[in-house]
C-alpha cells in the first residue's frame, strides 16, 4: 500500500513543473518594456504614448526613463532622475522640469536652468509605425 502511494506522489511531482509556472520564478517587470527596450503602443499600459505630448516613465537599463511622444513619429527618452538631488522629473511639452528645486532640461536632457549642473542621461527612442513599437537603446 505504501509503495502505490509513493509512486502516485512521484508521478504528480514529475508532471507539475511542466504544466504550471513556478511560484518562485521572477515575474517580468510590471511597468517596463515587454522586450529588451520595446514599448508596444498597442498595449494599454503604453496608452499615454499614443498621443503627441503624452509621456510615461518606464524601467529600462536599470534606471527609470521618461519616454515622451513629441510628434506623430518622434519620441524622446531621458533618465527621469534629476541630476541635482534625485527627484523625478516631469515632461512639460517643450522641456523637462524638476518639481523639487526648479531645474529645467531641454528635451535632449541638457540643463537649461539650475540648480542641476549635469544633463539627464539620454537614450535613443526609435518608433516603427508598421509595428507600432518604440525601441529604446
Ligand atoms: S532634485 Fe531636481 S532640481 Fe533639485
């Protein structure tokens, strides 16, 4: 009787990992690109980027990145971490502002008003209208 129960337990264990995900497996980032640097604009998570002047912050290259749509076909991407004291910057149509101490940055990340003295790290953001995907690099 004990042998039959043990065989059933082994069979159950052997099939389980193939049909269900391990609860210990790391989950994909909830708020980041779904592939290496890709933002699918068909995904509702990225709906803010479907309109000109829309923006959102994503996790990419181990940092928070502000991605903004500046025209029908152009996007910008810069670190969202202010270089003065680390506050989260905001997209404001023609510039990027920091609400903490008033620094302003151009859309390419360069400082236009202090107290920040170093530019925001800039990333490339390429839009493919065929696939509706923005690729960060
Ligand atoms: S943290 Fe941005 S201006 Fe101070």
